[in-house]
C-alpha cells in the first residue's frame, strides 16, 4: 500500500514473533506539488512487486518503481541494458512505450561499447546492475558479478555508465538502482557512492533526490545471522541527466 501517511511494518521484526513484532514508522507528509505521480518521493515503499518480470529471477526488482519513474519522466523510448527477467520491458509494454531490453544472458555485454552499435538512442535508461558480487548471475567472464577485484569491477562499471551516457538522448534520464555491498574480504563497499562518482566523471548530472527503495521481501531478511551488524534494508535509485 502506498500513501503519504502509511505506517510500515519492519519486515525484520514482522518475520519474528517477538514482543517487538511490529514497528511502525510514520512517514513524513509529502508537500503538495504538480507531480503526475504524487506518491513518488525519496522514500519508496511498495511491498507488492506488480505483475512484471519474474520474481524468482535472482536480483529481480519490482516493477512499480520503474512504472512510477516512467509516468513521472514520460519518455518516448526506453533502454534496459541489464534486463534480467525483463521487469522494465513488461512495464513498458503496459505503458505502451517502446523498450529495447537486453542482458548478458542473451549475449549482450553492456560493459563493452562495441555492443551498442545497433542500439537506438533512448530518452530513458533503466539500469539495474549487479551489486558487484553480492549475487553471481552466471559463469561468463564478462558478467559484472564475476569481476575478481573492486578495481576490475569499478573499471567495467564506469565503462558501463559511459556506454549508457553515450546511448542517452540529450536531456534524457538514466536511473540506476544500486545497493552498497559488504563481505569479509572487501569490507564495506559504497557502491552507491561509486555510482555517483563514475556518473559525474562521464559527464552526467544528478537530476533529483535519491530514491531510497525499501527492500521488502529480500531473501536476507529471512536469514538468521550469528554476527552483529546494522542491517541495510534499502537500495538506492539515482537519477542522472545528460545535458
Ligand atoms: C540485478 S539483475 C537485474 C534484474 C532485473 N532488474 C529484474 O528485475 O529481473 C542484474 C543483471 O545484470 C546482468 N549482467 C551482468 N553482467 C552483465 C553485462 N556485462 N552485460 C549485460 N548484462 C549483465 C545479469 O545477467 C543480471 O540479469
């Protein structure tokens, strides 16, 4: 359910029948404005994914955020270079917006500029890359989730953002959904910070507020860990403009 005064149940506690089973957060009121999508704010909470893509696909994201962004920016063409199960393509089909949708699983290497030769410039690009090696998507050596070091990941990820920038029409928008990553070897890797750094370096400007997407139904929310840490319950959608 989505509304300015919605109270939220923290999924971590909700999944455990403890005395703290329900923690409700009252969201701030939204200032009235002329947005065609008034519920689209910097805090995105939509527990239902919608009938888009395949929820069982690893790393699948719900389609409602994509739909709200498309309704807000109203592009006439969309490109999704890391499509996974095709969530963005399905949203575009519903909204009747032409969408070019590819993934490494169909042989399209989004980090290699040579693969962009036949791609039509688009007014909006939806990019949902691997959060480095948090999930391994395939054994292909050019899979971004297979990069062995942060340096290698960064170099290919920056090239990916460069490719997106080249494919974006002037005044078009690139939306990147990314989460920070942690493992024992690498420590805490601020991938959202790196996304902005690389996007700025390839000449993109930030368009608007970051959108903090609450991670409802993440598999990690159902696990029990033996260590103590501050759980991250969100990822971030960053929107950039090519001027
Ligand atoms: C987070 S998933 C995208 C999930 C998608 N948003 C969905 O809802 O199903 C990341 C995707 O990036 C793809 N990928 C990884 N490296 C790639 C590359 N070099 N070129 C294109 N796609 C790549 C993976 O195959 C995976 O499908």
